[in-house]
C-alpha cells in the first residue's frame, strides 16, 4: 500500500483548480432549483448546495482535488434533485389524469339512462 | 487527475492506477489491447489487499441489483437510457478502483458518484414508467370523451327520432280523423242525394203518368187510347197532333225498366172473329210503331181481345165508342205484364 500516498502527493502537486467543474455544478443546482427541487427533493437540493459550498471552501484553501471531487458530487446531487422533481411531477400527472378519467366515467354512468 | 475522465493526463506511477481503472471500461468497449504489465501490476496490488468490501460501493452495487429487478418485465418502458449507461460506467469505475486497491479517498469518491448515478437511473426509470402511465391515461381519457360524445349524440338522435315519431303519429291520427270526417260527410251527402234522387224519380214518374192520363189498376198503370187512332175497320195508325201514344213512346224510352202489354178491343158490331182479328192487328200496329220509335221489342207485347171486356153497353153509339179502344198496361217493375 505504497501507491496511495504517492498518488495523493502527485495529484496535489499537479491538479489545477477545478473552475469548470464548480461552474457546471453551480449551473446544475440553479437549474434544479428553478424546476422547484427545493420543494420536491429538499434533501438532495440541500446536499448539492452544501457540497458546492464545501467545494468552494476547498478551492479557496488551494485543495484542488478535494474541490474537484466535491464539485462533481455536488453536480450529481443537483442532477438527482432535478430528476426527482421531474419524476414527482410525472407521478402527479398520472394521478391527476386518472382522477379526471374516474370523474368522466362517473359522469357518463350518471347520464346513461 | 485520478478520475477516469482525466486518464490521458495521468503520468508516471499513477499511470498504473489509471490503467487499472480503465480495465473495465476497456472491456466494456470491447477494446483488449491493454498493457499487460500494467494489468499484472494491478493484479498484484489487488492480491495484496485484504478483501474487505467498500461499504458505500457495496451499497451502490446492491442498489443497482435492486433496480435491475425493479424493471417491469413486460418491457412497457425501455429502461436503458443515458442514465442507465452512466450508472453502469460509474459502477465499473468504482469496482475497478476497489479491485486496484485505489486510494481510499478516491474510492470513496467514485463509490459516491456510483451511488448517485444509480439513484439517477432509478429516478429516470420511475419517471419513464410515470410518463407511459400518463400517456395511457390520456389515451383512456380521449376514448372516454369520444364515448361520451357518441353517447350524447346517440341520445340526441334518439330524442329527435322519438319526437319525430310522435309528430308523425299525431299527423297520421289527424289525417285519419279528417278522412273519417270527410267520409262521413260524403256518406251523408250521398244518402241525401240518393234520397232526393229517389224522391225526384218518384215525382217525375207520377207527373209522367198524370200526363199520360193513366189510371192505377191491379195489373199496373193502364193507359186507354180511344178510337181516334184508327179509321173504321182499319188497323193503320192515323197521324195527328199531341197524341197520347207519342207521350207513351217518350215515357217508355225514359223508363227502360218498364214493360208494356198492348191490348186491342172492339165493339160488338160485325162478326166476332173479324173483330178479334181487327183488335189484334191494331194492337200489333201500336207495338210496331213503338218499336219504330226505338223501344225494345222484348219489352213489349200485343194482344187482341175483340168484343170481350167492354167498358160500356154496345146498344148505344156512345157506349160502342168507349168500347173501341187500345189499352196499354205498364208494369210497375221490370217484369212483363201478364195477359188477361
């Protein structure tokens, strides 16, 4: 197990600050929140927000690798929050349409002589 | 730079790790031309690591297996989307990292990413199922609306047909009532006309008989024509104005149902046989004349009775004149008159 510390050393020395990853994660979070993820998927939204904050802290500390990992995880949390939001909307649409159909059926049954 | 995404940037010793991480990807892509030395190194490192599974990665792999089992078998939705492939790739990377005994932080990071990718795939599958359900429910809704509209139209048509049937029924009844009324009116009219016609016929008949100076007897109406028609001892009709016989011809033609028997009579002067013959000839002369006027012969009959059936005594000139005569008996119905 001598490879891991060596790797870490090399990575820290040669990794530039993940400016692009941070921007992508921030954009994903903004997109998710615009879709209403704070209400539909509050846990994932909060986690994405927290990871992005920690990624910025790490970047400010000069820990590029940690910043990159947190940014990538934060991006996926944001994507998951938005996906869960969309899925919740789709499930609601199923319920709404089925309820409308039930009402329509009831109406027809009442009108039938 | 240890993530597979940045593999091209790996240099020196980390290259071995990078290659090791790349093994599943390469296998996944079907590429086999890898550096065998790197593989051997990776295997060596793996073998030297105690086989304690990474808890987060194990959780991610478990999630993934559960998700595979959750895919509807009927394949109403295609589970494999971009999320599915991303999850497969992320899991492969983390598994390879574990096999290569990667740096714990890196392995923790890759396991976290794999877990998130699996969660994304799960959400995507759930969403696709929901979208398919929505599409089906909308299709059902369209069918229901169509059925509702059809039922509505059918109902309206039935109502219209019922109304029309009732209207036509009422019209037919009204027409029938009108026809009945008209028929009754016509019937009454006809009865009245027939009554008035019968009355008129009876009146005309009575007038005609009066004009003929006929008298009613048991045998029928009898018209007596005196000796003015013939010269003495002759049987030829004499011409003359306003004769009763002319009126008789008109009457017989106007009433074709009546029959007539013409009877000739004489006084008692001369021989009985001669008188009989003379009276017969005179009756026949009258009958021939009537036939000549257009009266059918089968309605007529002629007989001579000579001196028989005198109306008065033959001992005076006045009596003898009354006995010289022709009598015409008219039937009241369509049967011939019986002779005396």
